[in-house]
């Protein structure tokens, strides 16, 4: 199943991506920065980069400012 994610490069998002990939999911990460793809994980900076034929089974939004302030 394809999962579309935002906020995939933060502390929680990174750990969640690793867990989902370990369970066999294909992840599409919407990010502000262009990053190199990984196995089972594709980074996009614009939703137009996703094929209209792609089936997205779930959407997870973790984008936003840190709740505890800066690191």
C-alpha cells in the first residue's frame, strides 16, 4: 500500500517512516526539500510529482512547527 506522508524528516516522522518501510509499505514523502529517494521511500516537493494513476491508501500529516520549541 502507498502511504502519503508530510513531516517525514523530523524526529517522530523519521522513526515512523522506518517502521512503515520495515512493514513493507511504500512511502511517498511530501517535503519542502528535495532529498534522494530510499528503498520503498520516495521524496516529492510537489503533489504534481505523484502520478495520477498512483493509489494512495493512507495519508499521514506530521508537518508543522515543533511543539516543544527548538531543539
